[in-house]
C-alpha cells in the first residue's frame, strides 16, 4: 500500500525530547515500512528518519500561530499536489487548527484524519454545523472518550497510540521516589503532583518541558518556589534515554491531569517500564489504566479545579492503598497486550482499508461545487 503520513510541523520526527504525537507518527511510519508498505512522510526539515520525505519547513515550536497556520496551508498544498502518488493519505491533526478541514473538497485520493487533542474546544461544534460536510470526514480517535464532545462525527475507528515496548527497559526493583513527566501547565497538574509528593513524604523528579510563554508563566507562578533540589527536583526536558531511566526506577508516576486527556502517551511509557500510574478518572485514563492493577483511578470533578484538595487527598489515599499491591510485571504485560506499535499499526491498516472500500460513497460528500453552493445559499 502507498501511504502518505502527514505530520504536524511543530517538532521533528522522531522528537529529540518532547513530542508525543511525533513519536506516534515515527512508530507507525517505521512499522509500516518494516511490513513492506511504500511510505512517504510530510514533515519538518530536521526530521531524522530514513524514508521518502517531503520537508516543509524547520520545526515550528514556539512560533507565532499565524506562522504555524501559514505552513499548515503550505503542507496541505504540497499533499494535494502529490496525492496521486498514494493509495491513502493519513493526516495527523490538531482540531484547534482547522485549516486542514477546509481542503477536504479538493481531495481525489482517500484520506483520514487522526485527531491528537481534545474535542471539547470552543467553536468546534459550531464549525461542523456551519459546514455539514465535515460530519462525513473520516476521522480516527485515539480513545473512545475523545469522541464524546463531537457526536455524529464520522469516526471510522478508535486506534490507541502504541510504543515499541522493547525500547522501554523493564525494572521490577523500584527506588523510593515519584516521577512527573509532561509539559508545564494547569491541565497537566504538576502543582498538584508536588503537593501529593509532599503529603506522601516522597521525593519527586520533574521531567517537564518549559519553553512556551504560558509554561514559563506557570513555572514562575506555581513551581519555582517549591523546588528545593532535595525533595522536589526539577530535571527539565530530557531525551528518550534519560526519560526511561527515571520512569523505570520510579515507584510511581503521579499524573493528576486537570483536563480530559484524549490519550496520554506517558501513561503507557511508564507502565511499559513496570511503573504504575496514579491519575484522576478523566478523559482516556480509564481506558488505559487498570485500577488497582497497573495504577489507580480516583474520582474527579466534572469541571477541574486548581489545587483541588479532594483530588489530591484521593490520590494520596490511592497510592497508600495500592502501591504495595501492584506487580510491575502486570504493568508491563498490560502495555504488551494492548498498546504496542504493532497493535496500533494493525488497527490503522484495518481503518485504511475501510476508508478505501467506502471511498466512492464518501467522496460524494466532498464535492467542492456542492460545498460551495451550500455556502452561498444557506443562512449561516
């Protein structure tokens, strides 16, 4: 099969440090290539992957949104120009940048979008109502929970993210410290993780990206004064080898997310190392963590609250209840059985075939003339 993988342009592939989506795209692309498929990657100029590539721009991390949107349109144009080279075009997409959705009427080749962020964002439902053909756009969700804010959308499948589990060293004998991994911001819950670690009397290592303005602001406002270098240790953004060293040694990964995380790649990375994850029952977490066996899930407010004392106390209690009962081997096996890059690739290939088989029917919904006529005759 000739497959185009169209990646976001924020980070290189594979990412040097932070970049969950980019790691997923890398794992999928490598596995598809290994199976003999003809893969082309639309990506950044710094991407170090041995495959046919169309390089659009240098990575755009930290760039102004206007610049990012400009290069997204350039990427879309490049894909459209070359679409006859492919049997299917797989676009990895963020819904808060809807530029791609306005190109769907121009495609002749089957395409599919994997959405890599939450869908409960202001205005997204309104866009779909304004442009009804978007309800026929083939989408792949990365969890069932992710779909809930957009009922009626054309989700072909849910395909969980997967990792090459053999790159994650398993460690049964844990050290007496906690780890937090992610980017800085209210939604990831680092301030809460610090409070939890203090209540438990455990050392906490923070592996966190802090480069965007809102991340720097969060760090200075809520985190900086908590760091003492002894019990609360800020390591910063790390590469893959450093990341897995901390993950495999930690007795637990504390992840008090304050949003409906659509998947959470770091959860399966930790569990692959044999490290249990303690998190609120939000977003996709209940689809990934087995309560009491690979970590713990605790009740959470429908609307998150900063430094929610109930959430903090619930995670403290869950840790005390389960930490000595969880077998690290169960964490590892759970990832091996459900969240590997080979399982992910199998499921994507099934989804590709569904779309290819339905393409003649689907394409009728994307006739650019019909879309244009609707726009000029309907009352928006």
